[in-house]
């Protein structure tokens, strides 16, 4: 196996392990991965409407409606009239949703941080520099 194949194989393992960490944390907070991904998307896209969520995650409009109903029921998001389009509603993350998101990410980042406990500052800097080169 050449170096590129080894790196891509290792990145797949890392990706799977990070997904596992995320999935282990979420039940404590009573949310599913798609609920959390939606909250994060809405934090990055404060002008979002339902169709934006459907396009981002490849969901049907019906699935988005059910998702938003659940998020609104849990008081994590709020639908408000769109300032321009009378047929659309903007979706905003509530303070409770922001607090939940911050708590999940704090715990998730701490869990990821455990992976790097044995690394020196120099090793972490080298890793960060290599990751910064990725065209993401």
C-alpha cells in the first residue's frame, strides 16, 4: 500500500471514530445527529428557510417539516415569518438551542482532545500545519 492509500485509510478510521464519539454524546442531550447537524447549520446560516435545510441534507420537504416540528417542540428552534417572502418561514436557533449546541460541542471537543494527550506541542503544531494544507 502506498503512502496516499495509507493516509486515506487512516483518515477514514479517524472519521468513523469521530462519528462514534458524536453519536455516543448525543443521547445524553436527547437529540439525534440530524437534529444537531440542523442546529449547527442554522447557526452558520441565520437566514435559512426550510428548503435550505432540505438542500443541505438531501431531505424531503416532509422530512424537514417533521424535523423542524421536533426541534420547535423541544424549543431548540423557532420559525418566524420571512421578512420578504410571505410563503416562507425563517428558522432561528433559540437560546436553548445555542446552549445545547455549545454543551454538545464542548463535550465532543473534550473527547477528541483525549486522542492527543500523548502528543507534544511540536507534534500538534506539525499536525495542524499539515491539516491546514488540506483544501477544505
